[in-house]
C-alpha cells in the first residue's frame, strides 16, 4: 500500500514538472468547470419540472441532451488539455491557443463520442432505475467497467481518426495492453489531493469561523472568498495533473518513452502484478 502511494507521489511530481513549465494548462479545467456549471443551471429547471410530471419520454429526451452537452463540454476541454500536454511531452512549448486549436480540429470526433457516451449513460441510468438487489449491483459493475474502458479515450480522440466504437476499442486495448488493473497511479493522484483538501480544511474552516466570529462581515467575507479560491486551486491542480498524467501514460503506451519524464518511473506504472 505504501509503495503504491509512494509511486503515485512520484508520478504526481513528474507530471507537476510539466505543469510547472506550462501553468496555463490549468485554464482548461477551469473553463470546463465554468461551462459545466452553466450547463447544469440551464438544464436544472427543465429536468426538475419534467421529473415532477412523471419523467416520461420528454424527461428522458431532456436528460439525454443534458448528458450529451455535459459530456461534450468535459471532453472538449480535456482534449485541449491533453493535446497541449502531448506537445510539451514531445518537447514542444504549447499555448492555450494550441490546445483549443487541437480540440476544435477534433470537434466531429468529440461530438460523435459525446453522443455515444450520452446514450450509454442514459441506458445505464434507465437500467439502474428498473433494477434492484443483485441487478443494481451488476449495473454498478458495468459502470465501473465502462469507466475503465474509456480511461484513455481523450488521448485516443486527440491523436486517432477513429469512429466512437473504434476509439472505445482502442482505449480498452491500450489500457489492457499497458496498464491492465494498474490504475493505482491515477487513483493515487486523487488520494493525494483528497488528503491535501483535508489538510487545507483543517486550517481553512477554523479561519473562516474565527473571522466571522468577530462580528465584522468585512473581515469574514474576504477570508471566506480566499478559502473558496484555495479549494478551487486544489481542484484545478488535481484535474490538470490527471490530464497530464493520462497524456503521459498514453504517450508511453504508444511510443515507449516520454521526454521530460523518467522512463523507469513511467514503466513502474505498467508493471504487472
């Protein structure tokens, strides 16, 4: 367990070296978050109204559109992040414009994949709602399998001219070939930033409570804003590093080496158990 955490920390530091060279990569998760919030707000009232009315065909159509738009937003900006990260990993010096250009160039593929992912998401939701007991547990396992199979879908969309089904097959093939069940690295990044979030909360929450206990809003509000910004930076850093990490793993899986990241370090993430 400790060895896995240690290796994950090493991978975070390796990916952080890329982020340190291109801090503007954090803009992509930020844009994705803002667009996702806007999407959620726009669909909230229609979905709530339709659900209150029984959630029949119109409800599922609205839900499908929500899944599609949400998936498109996330995949588009992740494609921009991964595309820019791949340029850096190949020895280049990417800009935000480079990432957005790459995402725009892959727009038809992103739309096609978003349609497939939205369809699968809606079908799994419908199946979960109509199942119980072991059937619901089985649907949960199918959801996990779907997430595993699509782990490298964004790098595939960015670098391959494949239809959604072939892109899914390529993602699953690369994962099975190079990683298998070794998803501990990415999970480790999440764990590390979860611990960072807890440590930050230990300091931030008492600071906010103390500032508001003074009875002066002009003291408490700025502290609260600063704390929220701090949480936002933690989330953005985690999301950016995860994107860089997936790009690095994909590049290693397809090329065998990555500039700027130690070969043995990446190889340890592919070691069979």
